[in-house]
């Protein structure tokens, strides 16, 4: 099936704001399906895609594929105004996507020798795929796989560390690139420009402490205020430092793109004059991680249903599976969130399990074997690692399916 989203922004109707009606309709639409299964609501997906473009305010969005992991959805979003190119998470995945997509940047360095050899073996993938580096060692690795004289030039982007060095709290952000200062970026750029077989075309920086950190956590207003203050300080420092780094590199090799940000930081990253494009992907599916942001509220476009298979006690039922725990620091916020029937909760001593998840609450007394319970994943793309296909829901009807990466037999990471 080919998915096409409306080019113009959808109406202002937001059916998901009435949670009981929205999830009841999803349940009715999928009545003929046997869980476990995953779904994407097309109205919610369209709303999210257009809202991300609105927030970008004219700055192109490169779609982060790890937050989608479904080629049909990637293609549909890339057909919309405001979107161009993919930010992949592995080189093998990038090569696969580049069979049909002409601009794929690998967001993380690769040590996959087979994939490097395939990238270097043909001018077409070498022209479509850009690899990420943060040290000369990455260049050496490529040369060790295929010598410069035996390959097409490899497109290269430098990753700038976008973490924040707080005087009080130390390192805030993620541990990625060692290239933090403008002079470090320039030194690496000089090494790339001097090397045969490489072409420096881009830079990237991911400010995880802004893009991926909820600034309005429910029930914690003080923490939210502190996070927002930290994010303001971080962006003020980064804008100045990134501008200096970009200028230093541009003086050596005119850059095709400077990528930054993520779903949670589109506005502030896009407003940085040194950035030419922003990255986003999680906001398309709207997982519950993003319920904790003050400046935007994505629709819950993706979800999954688990069946009731046991009643171990009158006040509880047991679901099949459910232990779809998201990556990141272990905690309750990484568990799937039960969204329907409302009022159900997991059992504290068992929580979400690999093969079963017991739930309690008043609705549990009314659930029967074979009934469904609906959940949302904490992070976007990881849902697709558990199902072979995503069922597409339009209003009250399942209108088709799209295979996930897993459904196409691909497991890149």
C-alpha cells in the first residue's frame, strides 16, 4: 500500500482530546483484528506532520528514521512541503533507504565494514549517502576498508558536540562527539579536506538536553521550571558556539547543510541562523514521552493493543505480553502507558512483562477474555521493532497496512 497524506494542513478538529471517544473508536475500527497489533491513526499522523512543519517556520525538516522505522510512513511524510531527506541511524539502513531516497545522512558514525564497502562500491549510493564522523579515526577506518583510489569520494559530515557544560551540574546532554569547540571543528575539517577520497559536505549537532528532555513534567512544576531555565542557558551558549564552528568549517569547505535539533527543540533550533535544517521524527507518532512539553502537544498517532488472556482474580486481568520497555534511563516513565480503558493500572510488583502484564482497576472487573487494552509506547520508533505491520486507521475504518522495518525483514539495530 502507498500512503499519501494531505498536502494542506488538516482541520482544527482534534478527536484525540476526548480520550475515551478516540480510543473507543480505534477499538471499534480494529474489531476484526486479533491482537497483538500496532496502529497509526492517519488524522493524528497528518496533524503531527503539519504541526512539525508549522513549528519549523520554513526551515526544512530532515526526518529521523529511527523514530519511524516504516518506509511507507517515511515516504508519505517526505512528500509533504517542508520535508526533505532522512537522518538514518545506521549505514546499512541508509544504503537500503538510498535505493529510493536521494538524500540520506547517517546520524551516527559507523564501524560496519561490509556497509562501508557497499557504500564505496558504487557512485550512486556514494552520491546519496553522507556518513558522520567526529575524529580522524573514522576516516582511517573507511580507508582501511577501501583505499581512496579504488572508490568514489565519500560524503562526510562532522558532528559538533551540542551538550552543555554547566558550572553547577557539569555535563548536561548526551555523550556523543568529542568535537566541542570551533577550533576542534576546524582541525577536523582541515584533516578531511586534506584527505583524498572524502568530501566534506555537512555538520550536525543534537542538543538532546533541549530536544529530548520534557520541560513540563506532570506533577513536577518546580522541576519543569528548572529544566526550562537550563534549556534557555544551554541554547544561548550553543547558538554562539555553533555559529563559530560553522563559520570555521565553512571557510575551508562550503557546507551543503547544517543539521540540528529534534522534535522537542524545533522552534529554538530552527531560529539559529547557522542551522539550515532541523531533524524530527518522534513528533510524527507522538509517543507519551512527549506529553511532558510546555510548548507543543503532539497527537497520539501510534499505539498498540494487547489481548486479555487471563483473570487471576476478580479484580484483575492479565494481558498477553506488554514488556515493551523503551530505551534510556530505567524508570517508570519508560514503561508503556495504558490509555484505554481508562482507569487501568499495572501491578507494582510485576509491571509490564515479556509474556504477561497484569492490570487492575475498576474496568478490569468488566473485561472479558479476548477484549483489548490499548497502550502507547514511550518512544516513537521502538514500537515498530515489535510488530511486522502498522494498521492504518481513517476515522472508524482500517484502510490498509504498511510493513515496518521488521516486517520487511530488516533489523538494523
